[in-house]
C-alpha cells in the first residue's frame, strides 16, 4: 500500500543489474522450447551488497534471503512467458518495473537488524 | 487482577460478538488451513546453521474486527501512544485484522541454556531468521487475501513503519491481544495457549472475517504475578523486570542493552543479537501457567466452550 512518493529509501539499495540479469536468465530458461515455468527457481539476494542471482530452492543460507520467482515475485499466471519478439531482458525489465519498489522494501525488512523499521540501526 | 490501574484501558466487557455468518467463518477457516500448511512446508522455516531444524511450529491464529474500539484505546498515551495507527489508517476500508503467534520449535526452545546469562546460537539465529520467515508469512497471507478478492497490508513491513523511542506505529502484541490470542505477562510478552516463546505477526484486510472471541478480559489475566509467580524477575540477566519499574513492570532500556549490546557482542561474528531469558524455562514459556487467574484456568466444560468459540486457534 505504500506509494513511492511517501516511501523512505532503503539504506542499502538492491542491485538492479544483478536482479534484472537473474530474472532474464530465468526467462531464457523457462521459455526455451515450450514455456515451462519452474517453481523451484528462486532469486537469492546477498545481505552484504544486495546483489542477486538465480538458483534452485534449498534450505536457507546464512546472509541471504530468497524469493520464489513464480508465485511470490510474479504471482500472475503466465507473467514469465515471453511474448512474440520479446527478449528475456526486455521482459525482465517490464516485470521488475511492476515490483521494484515493493521488492526493495521486502529486502530491506528481511535484512533489517531490528524490527523497528527497515532502516533501523 | 494483577495489573496496575493504568492498564484498565484494555478492560473490555464488550468483546466482539460471535459472528454467525457462514461465509466469514469459512473464509477464516480457509485462511487458517493455508497458514498452517505454509508454516509446515515453506523451506524458509528453518535455521541456516547446523542440522537446519525448523524454527516455528504451526501458529495460533486470531481475528479482530478492524473497528474494535480497543484499537482506538491503543492511541492513549502510556498505552501504546498517539503514534499508533488504527487498522483503517493503514488500510482504508479495513474490516479485519488477522494476527498470529508463531511458537518456537522444541529444538530451538530446548537449546536455550537454563543458567547461562547468554542465549544459544539456535535461539539468536531463530530470532533473526525466524523474523525473516515471519515477513515471508505476512506476504503470503497478503497474496492469499488478494487471490480471494481482498487487499492486505502488513503494517510491520510497510515503508512508513517505524518505532520512535520504542513506540511503534503498529504493535503486533497489542493487535494479538485484541484478536484473542493471549494476555500480557509482566515480562511484556504475550502469554498464549502455547506460551510466550514465539513471535507475532499480523495483516490488516478489507475482507470481513469472523472475529475470534477473547477468552479474557484483563491485560495480565494469564500472568500469575505477584501472588503465585514472578519467575521471570530473577531470570532476567539484565534485572529489567520488576515492580520497581512501575506500571509497565519493565525497564526497556536495560532489556535493549542486554539484547543488542551484550548478546550482540557475544554473537558478533554470527551477526545475531537479542535475548530470550524472559521467554524460556518459565511456567508461561509454552502454556498458560497453572497458577494464573481462576478465569484463565477454566473447568473443562467452560474450556471446551472457549475452544469452540476460538475456532481458529485450533491450528
């Protein structure tokens, strides 16, 4: 429900290029041949520098937080299906446009040291 | 009644009436089943260290009406405070507040030393990583509500949320109290049917769900202090609990220093902090203590009636 106009900026911003590249790589994989979404793929984000990469789901890893690509990051059906002529990177950028402010807040809270706010010391 | 008069604000003879509408009850039951399954199956409900034991057992769940007058009382200075926002200030059109209590698993609870002034690694990791899972659960509940045509807001995960001078814009514990999950202990934690060793979360929604009946009327109803308990007072390594601290029974600054600085320094290499002495090895750690008020220890027939009314807490 938070709007961008009133949102404080998380102290450590999420690294956009690595998130975009991870999502684009996912789109490349699941759209190769017949479209086949992979419910085991997650976007993992490292606490120290907020960079992200794509991996299979596993138990939690120290210093990381992860989010399921299907259903959690992108909950609409067929959201990760490439349209005719669309590149994975273009699609990734469109998808991230829709979730970027919210994703920044999620990650800020998941790495917050206390429960006193996402930028609490 | 153990509480100081200042806490009379939460005395509420007008608990939400039992909602007879089948729709809202069924919706709440579906939600309860979803939450239970999510806690049992999501891989993030595990410590990242050691044998990766589960952090949380399935939660208690309760529902408060967004218009419950107790939410207005939370704005009273000295209660939570004027900064505290009502459900409708977080979500215009709010109808219900869904609140849950996640109890620590036996593995995490049993790891806590009985006598050391410091917690276990499993505890501090569970506190930190368990709150990440609590965030995951908040978001999952919001998605569930959206799929059912509603909206959801988790105040504790909103960008504007903060605590100013330890006064939060949204109190998970007070919301849980209003949602029928439990009453407070003098240690400041909520004592539920599954004890106090756990964490609380909530989501506000514009869907109308049947409110859970509160089986208590007084803020400290489940806490047997002063007549029949007080075990948390000597157990606190920071001497932060006691009658000398006035109506709140607690010196929050001492508590924070212990958890953040003392424990945080000890677990610096791990990146963890926070203490849990007041949630472990106590009569209220995993249940409502036997010595609590007579109303909290109801005869079987009355207890059964309570169980039926608090249907969501049968998770």
